C-alpha cells in the first residue's frame, strides 16, 4: 500500500493531478506542475518557489541519466541477432540497471523533498486526492471489465 501511495503521490506531484479529470473526459488543468499542485493544495508563494527549485534541480540531474538510459535501451535492441556480443549486452544491461536505480533514488528523494514542503493539512488533502483518484481508477477498470464481458483486463506487455 505504501508503494501504491508513493506512485499515486508521485503522479500527482509530477503533473498528473488532472488524471481524474481526464478520466471524466475533461481537459487536464492548465499550467505547470507547481500550478497544478497549487490548485489542489493552495500553496503559498514560498512553497511554490521551493518546489519549482526542487523540480528544476531534479530535471538537471535526471535528464542526462534518462537520455543515457534511452540510448542504452536502443543499443541493447541493436544487439539482437545471431552474431550477438554477450559481454557487450551484459555490460550495457548492467549500466542500464545502475542508471535505473539512480533515477529511482532521485525520484524518491524528489518526492520526499516536495512532501517536506507541504503542511500537515496539505499532506492530508493530497492523501484524500490520491484516495479519490485510486477509487476512480478502480471504478474505471471495473467499467472496462464489464464492457469486455466480465473478463479481467489483460496487462499490456
């Protein structure tokens, strides 16, 4: 449950606060990620500036790692074939694993730093919004299953 809460909170924090509205076929909220959080949590000016700074810093740290990870994924795909190089595959896969770990750690740290900016009341509001979003997602999944004749949704592979 804690992981689910983290993922949902991260989604809201990273600009997906409009997911519930989008599920209802409405346009997502306008503005950047901080504006969306402000609409939800009524942030004061200092909080907005601090969160913008955290997001900017994270973007500077994460962007090169994400680009390298994408390049490694593409290169790994290029190795597929009858004349593969196992050492190169393992080396690139290991680096990709390291990068994935670094990106995950930075993302968790970012989320923690952003949540530290919120007041207790704002955290409670966020928790309630997450619970509502999760319920809407479950409702939507249930509707999709009913439309498919009661068959559970198949995971995308």
